[in-house]
C-alpha cells in the first residue's frame, strides 16, 4: 500500500497543472496523434493489442473504438498474447498462427510495423501445459535443442522481415535472487545461460534483420535493486560471449509506492535508475520501452486526483528514458483502462478500475496521454 496522503495527491495535481498537462479532447480534426508527435524527434509510439473478431469486446482491432485509438496514435504494435508459446504451440507437434497472421495482416494494411513477443517466456507458470511435463527422452539436451530450434525457426522464418523486432527471451532473471530461472527446458538443455545464448543465435540465424531484445520487468522502484543487478550480470555475460543481443527491453510497469508526491518519488528514484541505464548503454545496448503502464493500486478513489499523480509519475519516468538516445520505441501495454491487464492481475481494493494507461474505459484521453505527448515534443532528436 502506498504512503500517499490526500495532501500528496493534491500536490501532484497542482504540479501537473503547472506543467501545462491537462486532460485533452480526443485527437481529431487533424490534431496529431502520439506517434506523429514522437516521429518529429525520430521516435515511435505504440501499444500491445489483442486478436479479435467482430463483436468481441476486447482491446483489439475488431473493436472499432479501440481500432480508432490504434490508428490514431500507434506507429508500432505488438501482440499481447498471440505469439507466446501457449497460443502458437498448442501441442508438441503442432503450431497455430491463425491469430498472429490476422493481426499482422491488419497492421500491415495500415503500414504499422509489428514486434514479436516472445520466443521464450522463462516463467514456468506461463508454459503450455504439455511443456511442463514434456518427456525429453534418453538424450534430453539433444531433444531440448531440437524443440527450441524448431520453434524459433518455424516462427521467425514464417514472418521473415515482416516482424521488425523480437523479445527473444522474456523474464529470465528471478527478481528475488537475481539468478537465472531454471525450468524443465533449461535443465534438459544443460543450463539456463547456455540455453539463452542458443536462443539468440537461433533468432539471429532465422531473422537476421530483426532487432533482438532481452525483455524484463526490472524497474526503478528501490525494491528492484537485486533484479537490476541480475539483469546487468546477464547482459555483461552476453557481451563477453558474443551473443547477438541488440537491446534491453525495459518493460516499464511502474508503480506509485512510498511517502511523498509522485514528483518526489520520481526524484528519489532517478539517480539509481540512471546508474543502471548508464551501465546498460555503456555495454552498447539499445533500450526499448516495451510495456509501459502505471499502477495506481494504492492511490485514492478520486479519479481526478489519481489521474494527476499517474500523469506526473509517468511523465517523470518517460523524461528520463527519452533522455537516452538509445531509446527509439516506446510502447504502452494497452491503450485504454477497460482492457488493461492490471485490472485482473492486481485489482484495486475499492473495486474501481485502474487508470494506468493513456485512455479511460470510455476511450477518452486522460492526463497521462498528454504527458506522454509532451515528453515526445521535448525529447532530444534521434538519428536513424
């Protein structure tokens, strides 16, 4: 539970008003969307999205209101679930790309590039059921190699240059210990480090022009120090072993926790966060903001006060990230509150909907949207 008081939240609202960030009208009549504002400084803005069929009430292109937000604001997209093993590989011997194919076709028809997420999610609880109990046979390392090679080759060669980047590995560092996660697959292969290296080499061979990303949710809150140290150790190892990793995917699921205003929290967290980012870019990695949202779980129910704190906090975070020229892409993990994953993962105790992404449950923009736009306006220009 956050230590925010009503005074803290009011102070955040006052700071937000002073910054000129206010809830804007829905962009229309030629007003630039977020990606158009980002593009002026060599950046792209985008979001995850879901597969859908007409009439489905989801955060997908089949929902006309959600599709309108995508077309207005996004210059890059990523499937939220439809390229994960659970969806693409229902059995050990079969693949299903029906949903991913439809999503990519829809994006391509609108000339919106697409990222791929993910070739391997290291958390065992997100494996398909068959993989959790898979029999790797008398030669487990050979069978694990075959299984992984088949998966990466099948997916990457299917899409070729149509997918511009892959989160090759997702969340392999244990946040509690900083060590690499083990699973039935890593044990069969002969070790987590060796398997991760192998996955990146496979991805480079199968998709030579895609940006290859290690993606994780280490964050700037103080309690994530151990996680950040584990990420640095992993990245250092990749470089020493010549593993073809292009970028660190910084998920950016940030949370308002602690005493003080949103601005005060951000100020306290800036120094250690910059120290972490400085070490990453010193190893010649790019940075990608892959899944940004702001958890308001402990903030007051009042929407106006809550939105002010979320916008101030998100703005401060994005200002830091965009100060690094290694950042070219910023994606949020959903565009509107109605379909935000956090409402199922960690719901608020008061039963109200979380308000951590740019649009509310009625597809109307909130102060966070304008805060993101203003940070794009102010960002240093990027070269290609």
